[in-house]
C-alpha cells in the first residue's frame, strides 16, 4: 500500500470512497460532517475545500493501483490560535475496513502536519482517534457538538482552548 498526495485522476474515486464510507456511519455517531452540519456531505466538503485551494493535505491510500482510502486536512483556528491542521474527512472503502488503511493515512497526516502546524484537530469518535494521541480538552469545542468528539493533538505542551474554527467549506455558523 502506498500513501501519496492526490492527483486529479483520483478525484472521482475520492468522492466515491468518502460517500460510501460516510453512508455507513450512524447519524448519531458524532463523527465527521454529520454531527457538525447534516446538510453538507463530506464529499461536498472535500470538493469545496479543493475548489478554494484550502486543502493542506489531500492524501490517498493506493493499493494495487486502486484508491482505497482518503484523508483531507485544512487549516483551522482554535480560539485565537492560528495554524492548526483540521483533519477530516478520513474515509476507507468499507470492504477494506480493519486492514490498517485509516491508521496509515493518519500516521502520515500527523507526520506531515507536525512540520507546518501547531497541532492537529478533528471532530470524530474518541475511541478511534485516541489511538493516535488525540484527546478532548476542557474548553475546546465546536458549537453544540458533544465535547468528547472535539479532539486535538497539540505538537507543543500548550492545551488548546476555544472553539475549533473550521474553513467555511464545512458550512458551519462560526465566528471566523
């Protein structure tokens, strides 16, 4: 398996993987865009981020010439602190779950974000993302999202405080 930057010919496969993977999530899971704005799909978010040149990472997992996983990251702010990398969505073909594809994408994303960001943040299942060092912090949130799902991985010793401000492509009503 190869983790690499997306290329233009990957876009249809990325859209299909993100759509298929997110359809498997229960609406109450607290993961990805369905908890932050149920009117915008994760595939739409990726398309909007790409159109606005807002993707700082757009990674695919390729196996045997096929794209089987995807991870996006965009710049975010936590409170007044800029330069956070917001991970999401992370998606793997449902038929390939449990093979370490998501873990490989996350490991590469965290490695790359360490070089340019103060930390990484996301909205997602704490049972899954905790294994990569993400955790919830008192005072870190996103609107009405349950606080345990809003997580960060600071690359320094400073605990993040404030609202996790997403790019407008996510369609959230936030003070930007």
